[in-house]
C-alpha cells in the first residue's frame, strides 16, 4: 500500500466514524475552546496621563503602535 493509499484509507475511516449517528449523551469529538480573557490595562501608577495616550493599534505580530492617540500619520510605528 502506498503512502497516498494509506492517507486515503485513514480519511475515509474518519469520515465514516463522523457520519455515524452518535447516541445521546455521547461525548463530542471536538472539545470547545475556552475563550481567552480580554487584556485589561491596569488603572493606576502604570497608566499614562490623559494627554499622552498612545495609539495602541495592534500589529499581527502582537506589537503596539507607539505614536500618540489619534495621530495624523498614515502608518503606525511599532515597538
């Protein structure tokens, strides 16, 4: 049996296992993903003054924009 034949057989076996009706109360095949907690900015000594707030735009890489809030520049500056 070639590698492709083995992959095809595994895929067909999974398809048939999923297509069978499951009895009530049976566990689902996938577990639900727990929601991640929202990031909370602590208010206090670490918070910046109201006049010097940062833009805060998040890049795909997770970095945040360091320009002032509401900047006129078209691009963001990440740190």
